[in-house]
C-alpha cells in the first residue's frame, strides 16, 4: 500500500486536497471515486448541467471539464516525476482552460465518457509505477513535488470538486 505523502513532498496549497483522501490504497480510492463521479453526474440533465450556483461561477459541465483537464495535467506531471524527469513544468490557468474547452457545448454523456477515459488512464499509470519511483521529485509551477503526492492530489482534487457540486449545485 502506498504511504500518504508528508507535507514536505508538495506545496502547501495542495494540502486540502490530500487531506480529503482516505487512508488505504490510492488505486482503490481512484476506482471508488470513478464510480461516485459517474453516479453523481449521470443523473444530471443537460439543462442542469448548465446551472451555475452563482454569477461568474462555472457551470456543472465546466466543473467536470475542469476535473478532467486537471487530472490530465497532473497525470502527465506524475509520469514525468516517476520517470525521473526533473525538467521544470509550467503551471496553468484553470479559468483559461475552462473557457477554451467550451464544455457547455458538449453533452453530459460525452463529458462523462471523457472523465471515465481520463480516470482509467490515471489508474493504469498509477498501478504501473515502480515502487522506488514514488519518492521521485519533479518540478511543477516552480515547486518541488513527489510522484506520490501527485497521485493523492489527483484523487483529492476530484473529491473537492465533487463535494462542491453536491453541496452548491444540487441542493
């Protein structure tokens, strides 16, 4: 079982995400969360997918698109760190990505299929990381981060946004 990352393995702003991840196997958590996301979002209509909980906030579709984009970026960072690549990786502006993705023009079904593919790719990547590569350090957005921390961030980031959808959009 993969050990939870220590606070020295990642920038402090990721701590809220990592704290959301339960103890246990990270792969099992990612698999369980995949089912939870599918269950939550497949019950959302096209009309409700365009809902925003406040002016200027992302729609439900945009939130799911953001989860997907971030998971793809984090999986790439994870792979680079796991392979020992310490080349600095740039950060990204999440709002620019959401705007450019034009997720509101896609069907909920298409977005959800994209999430499933992305999550399954993350799971297979994580399942195949060699044991000694989990402590490898990479550099993203000018900060040092370990492979292990990135795996936990992937899980916790999705959990964070799923909770927001449940509490602010679907109440």
